[in-house]
C-alpha cells in the first residue's frame, strides 16, 4: 500500500512501507500550509524537483533534523551540501536511484524531464528542472512537478497508476493543458497539484475533476490540504 498526502502547494508526503518521502517541502511563508517544517518527522528521503523557493525552502532544515537523504539534480545537491546538508543524493534527468531504508531497497525514483526553470533563491544555477516517476511495489506514480505540457510525458509516464499534474497555470501548465497531458498519459487516477496557494494559481478543482473524467476518461480526485489517498 502506498499513501499519498497533499500538504498544499506542490508538497507531497509519500509513504510506502518504511519509506516516508517528502516531495518539494514548502511550509515556511506558504499561506496554504496547515503544518510546518518542524512537524515533519521520520522522513527518509526528500525529493527536490527544481530550485525555486517554493520547492527548496524547507529542505535543509528538515534534512538536517531528520537525516533524510536529499535527492536532487547534481547542482541542487551541491548547493545543499554547501549548507551542511549531508547526505545528498545527486542525480540527473534520465537517471533512476534506489530508495533505501536501512540498506533495503523499497522503491525507485526516476528523474524525468520537465519544461520549467530551476534557478536557486540566491541566484545559483540549479541545473534542469525535473519531474519524478516513483516505482513503489507494483505501483507507479508520476509527479510531473512544475512543468509545461509536453507530449513526451506519455513516453515517461504512460499508464502509470497515479499522475500528479500541476493545474495552477501562470508558472506551470494550467487546466486545459493538464487535460491534454492526462489524455496522453492515461493514468488510472489523476491528482492536481501546484494550485490554490495564492490567487494567481487558484483553480476550481472540482470543475477540473469533472473535466478529467469527461474529457480524459480518467478518474480524478482533488485532495484538500492534509488529505490522504491510499493506492492499493
Ligand atoms: Ni517553479
Ligand atoms: Mn513552483
């Protein structure tokens, strides 16, 4: 069983066996967050999709306190290592890494392309922006992360069990392009992300879910902040 919890914005907690994976933790100065960085306990891995403040802001403090392995592009991993975050798991787009707990591999993370930028908050170069395909047990979950729609999504993620796609628009693809993406990915379930945090990226998520069901013939759920869904 894999449990996905939306912690607002683009922040997800992914639990599978002894894995407790945080994706793009953003709590400090996040008006939609209902928990804070200090509430994150027992985290085994922190996946970082790109260098923007709303994805890296709370990574260092959580990694230092919990000992979580930070998995990010080579450049972002180096940036965190300079801040005393260790260990870091540098990788790059196209690569796959094991997700281990106590030396036992419980899943894999593949870093896949995203069309976005990735400058770090202090102006450092963050490498390429990325998404992730997680393989956990017999399930695959695609986190598109911050990205425009691009047709090769279907190459990396076709037929996954869950596709988590941004719908907020302005900084990522919006509702219309998310439908295009889901039509080509053909996941069993689609979940929205990167929406509702601030007025420019607020969307009618229930209307989005209706459109996914009707236009993409795919089940869709819009989680509220803090809500979880079990994938089994
Ligand atoms: Ni971004
Ligand atoms: Mn973002």
